[in-house]
């Protein structure tokens, strides 16, 4: 069975070297996996293709050493070239996450095959219309947000006029209800947001700074994962 048939986006960590306050990325990935996170996305706008490939290799090794290659999905943001090059080198990469203005989903599916996970972030101002009308047969989940404005990705949620649209919990409840595929929500998510976020019916949360920028990333990841499990089942 491919991980695509059984993947879990409930606790989703996005990270690149620019997010970790100068600390090494890999120990934080290990902490996150040990804390119960189920998805790791490698994302960097500053790393070269080769650096991204090596970071992806190292992340795959960390997941394998934890014995979780079949349960923790490893994705790369935006870079189809990196995913293909990594796979060519025998690195286990489970899929890709793209934005609506990145490489088209059908191209990703053609190159990556039916066993790969493909996630999509729709543009903020088109999100509801897009979810109602999109052909989701090639997509495995939607990324939605931002919940709050975030310095990690300042352009997240930009409307046509350059204003940032944040998503209310009411928005997210509606989104989770109408989406034919799972929805994961991020953008400045903090521990205090988890009870209300879990109540929206979303399938998961994603974080960058709440873990990668924490004094103790392992503790922060553990608290987030435990809170999601507690409130999502409530």
C-alpha cells in the first residue's frame, strides 16, 4: 500500500534552513517526528536545488531511522525538479505541495505517478470558489490559511489588491464542510488556536515558527500534537 492511500495530515510541519534561528534542521525534524507529527514538508526559498536535495535526503533518513517511513509523509514544497532528482538518487519522497500559481497539478501527477501525494494551496481570494469548482481528482488535500498574518510567509493570503486575507474560524468551518478532500490549516497557528481550529472540522494544522522558532522544538511539537488529538476527538 502506498502512503498516499493512508496518509495523515493532522500534525504537519513545514521547515527550511531559514526557519530554525540558525539551528540545524534535522534534530528539529527528529523532535517533531518523535512528538507524533505525521507529515514533514521541506520548504525553502533560499536554498539551492542541491541543498534542498541533500536536506530531503537527510530528512528521509531521519524518518527511516525512527521506523516511520510508512506513516510519516515527506513532501517538498513547489520544487518538482527537486522531488524528481531526489527520487532519481533513491531518496524516498512521498510527494509535493504546490500553490495555484506554481507547476500545474496535472503535470506533477504525470511526472510523480499515482502513488504520490499532491497538496495544493488555492489563492486566498478564490479559495471558496476554487474548492467548489476544482477537479480534485489529482489533489490529495487543500492547504488553507493564513489563520493569522505571518512573517514566515508574508505573501500568504494576499488578495488582488495586496491586502492579506486571514481566515476566521467560521470561514474554516465552512471550508471543511464544502471541501471534497481533506483540509489542513496554517499561517501563524499557535497552541492557543488548536481548540477552536479542531472544532472547525479541518483535518489538520500546519506550523513553521510555532515549532522551528521555539526554544524547545520537541516540547512545542509535543504540546501541539497532543492538543490536536485531544480537541479533535472531543
